[in-house]
């Protein structure tokens, strides 16, 4: 059984008050809170086990290296990747996608080559491709969501032409919660020789992931949404694509030898990890993923799906509330506006007075906001520690906002 009260006790911040009310943290889509095991791992690393990694021959450096490198294996296990050498450690999804844009796409794509994006991508999976458009004449092709906020995998497949080199797509919309059938897209893309990059920033948080089963070429995750530290993350890169990829950043650690005349690169994945990494952040991410795997991603998914269903029912009773996105397969992420002119920022300020933390704004998803015809929404995004009582508090706070702003 999933004991949400026991889970909540693992997260010290959840016992605090905000504005004199118990905290109801519903901004998990932006960043999740950290369990004590992560906080402890960070404290232990800094207080007893800290040194730079990969370089020293002394005890602490070896210890820190072992702890840091062990996380590569933990991430591989979490993502269903048998060979940890297909995991590049980094600071998060933004870095991961930029690495692919600079290291894999830029050297390979020519004027007129096409990259397919869905309209619900986060800016982290848009702006690096605009760089290629601006600098190399690459064409970005957009695939719209349907009226219910779902994304038809066939629409993505139909957008493929002989010029398509890459599909870069989210597994889960950070605004609508829409889950994308990435596997169907990858299967078809493979037969056409098109690479697929999956932005797993949200998808990896809400359901178990098996990257090998998905069949993608790149899969990016970001630690802070996975209950780990900010500045941690990783990207899965298949061996085949790793062979094709050039280093994006140069510096220490990613080389074997450097002379005045030449550089010999380290073996992958370290070839793609320049400079002193986020040592403690990565160790903290390892603790977070072990925690998630101990609880069970399938159990977390079932809990969040129950929250989604409960919230959906509750919201149905509020006829002045517009929920964006009703895809059949969606995570517990709800973007909303009130009927009338109430601004999302004002709504969130009222919610905050009730201790309810939500995100308000464009959610780094400009093209989706344009597509939906809204400038901003309020987003309640649920995590492993949220409860149905908290949904009730959210609904009460929304009723107050409606009363005050209507
Ligand atoms: N992609 C999606 C779908 C996201 O929700 C986010 C963060 O909000 C990102 C990418 C960017 O992640 P980060 O800022 O951690 O690199």
C-alpha cells in the first residue's frame, strides 16, 4: 500500500507553514521538494567525503569519485539502460539538449534539413533548435496538439520527410500534463533513419521509464524535478549516437592528453563531461533516485493518477474554471484560468495567502501559449507527497480567488 503520510514525513519542508497556513506545495512541475535522504547525502558529502573527482590519487578524491561515479549506474538503472556508459552526467535537461544541439546536430545538419518539434515543448527543447535555424538554415516543423491537448503520434510521423534528421519531443507536457506516445514515434522514426530526442524532464517523474523499450536515441532528465538537487541531471545517448557526437564543451576531465598541437579525447561518456562537475549535486541525485526506486515508480504513478482523477472530478464542479488539456493519458498537472479577466498572477497570489504554492505564467512554453490563445495560466502540478486533502484546500482557495476576482 502507498502510505502517503509516511512519504510526507520524509520531506521536512512539508511540515512548515506559509503565510500562517500549512504549506500545500503544488509547484512540483517547476521543482520538487527534497527528502531527508537527499539532504543527508549532501551533508555527508560536504562534511565528510568531499574532494574533486577523477583527478587526485588521495583517499578523499577516490572516495568522492566512487560516490559520484556510482550515480551513473543508478541513473542507468532508473532509466532501464543496461550499459551505464550511455549516460552522460550534466547539470540538467537544458545542458543535455544543448549538448545534442551543439555536439550532434550542428556538425551534421545542413541548410534545409528538418527538425520536428511539438507545439508543447518547453523552451529548453525549442531555443537550442532555433540556434540551428538561425545559424545553419535548419527548418523547424511544428506539430500541433489536438483540441483536447493530446498529441497524435501519427501527426508527428506524418511530418517526417526525407529532409527530417531529428524529432525532439517531450514525453510529458509541463503545462497540460499530456503524455506522449513516444514509443510509437521512435519505432517509426527508426525505420526512416530519423533520430529521436526525448525530453524526459517531466515524463521521468510521473511514471517508470524504460529508455531501451522506448527506443529513443537521446533521453534527457533533470535532477531537481526528480526530488534531487538543482544543477544535477543526465542524458542517455545511445552508443551509436555517441560515436557520431562531437564534444560540446572543452576542458579538464574530457581529455586524455593535451599538447600544443593536439588533443586526445577521453573515452565516452567522459568525453562529453568537461570541467569539474556538480559533484555533490550528482551524489544527491543518486540518493533521490534510490529513494524513488525504493518507493517504486509504479506506486508513485498510481498515487499521482489517483490524485489526477480526484482533482479532475473536483474541478468539474467549478463551472468558472477553465482547465487546459484533457488528454486521456495525462499526468497530474493542471493549467487553469478563471472565466473573466483575472490574471494568473493574481490568482496565484490569493492561493499563496492560503499556503498553496502554484506556478503562474507562460511556463517556458511560448508556442503552446500562442496555440492555446492564452498569455498565462496557473499551474498546479502534483507530486508523490500530495494528498486529496490538499486538493480540497486548492479548490477552497480557487473559490476564494473566483469570489475576489470575478
Ligand atoms: N523540459 C521540460 C518539459 C521542463 O518542464 C523543464 C523545466 O521546467 C525543462 C525542460 C528544463 O529543465 P531544466 O531547467 O532543469 O534544465
